[in-house]
C-alpha cells in the first residue's frame, strides 16, 4: 500500500486561512468615510422629520436610517477620509437645522436660528439645508470643489 502524498494534506490545511485572506481582500471596497457618512445621514433622517419630507412616523424614521446605513457602504463621494472636526461640524449644522425646523415649521432662514449657520446660497430655508447639507459652509467640504470660505471682516479701528 502506498502512502498518501503530503501535498493534498498541506493544501487542505492551508485552504481555510487562504480563503479567509482572499475573502477579506475581496470584500474591501476601499470606500472612504463610511462611518462618517452614516453619522451625517442618520442625523439628516432625524432632522428631516421636522420638514415635509414624508418622514412622519417612527417607522419611516427607522426606514430612513436603515436606508442611510446601507447607502453609506459606498462611502463619501469625495473618496477622502474626512477630518473628524469637519464631520462634527456638519452633523451639528444638520442637527441645528432640524431643531430650527421643528421650532419654525421649516420656513425659517438658516441665519435666523438660535445658532447661525452660514450658507453658500441666498433665499433658502432650514429644510433646504437638511435636504442638501452642502448648502452650509460647514458641510461644503462634501463637494468635489468646495467654495472658498468668506474672508474675515477687517478689524475696526480701535482709536
């Protein structure tokens, strides 16, 4: 009787680790900013409840958040990992716009809220910013070609 060759046993032992490695490599989409996208989109769902976007129940809010979670698997369209401070500022703006919409019915201008939000467009309301956060300067980094921040005003003469 001949002994079984060593090669098949070696291959059988090597298959699980090799399969795990290939699986990990194959499943990496290279998406940038997945968690950051989820933070912002989840906040948009919550803020949109105060606007007339059809999120009028807890069930629809949960659906929106579930969709946002899956939709963000592709990451941010910029393809760049955002700075944590940029994400925090953008989430804060979205939250502020949602709170302002809850207080005003959504017709209030972003500059009229408790916390003033600078925008890149005129004649918009808080729900416009919830729908399209890139209208706010603190979220404009989400654009491929963000606008330049405004120049600070000249200091007044102290004399």
